[in-house]
């Protein structure tokens, strides 16, 4: 993502990039209400892309930080699969 879009992301800036993410979340909500799986899939991918753009602007290594937080078990119960009572 950084190779493709970082220059544009930096020019757009963090605030406008976050607004694009929020827009995509709204589109996902609409797709869920319509129960349109293809559109839901498209919006989830867009949300991931905009989230990665935000991470790139902030120089966050998502893969590394994700594995720190979710190291093959859930942080709360430390189990795989998660066995927490709450949803």
C-alpha cells in the first residue's frame, strides 16, 4: 500500500484520510442493511485499505503490531480459540 499510495496519502493528510475511512464504514453499514455480500466484501476491503493508509502516514507497522497484540491467542483469555464469555 505504501508503494502505491503513500505520496498521495501524505499530500491528503491524516484528517482527510480518516474521513475517507469513516465514509467507507458508512458504506459498509449500508451494504450490511441491504444484505449484499458482494458490496459488503468490497467495503471491508476498502476499510482495510484506508486503515493501512492511515498506518502508513503514521509510520505504524501494522503486521508487527498486530502480531504483538494477537500472538496466536486472544490477549484477554490467552486462548486459541478465544474462550471469553463476552462477545
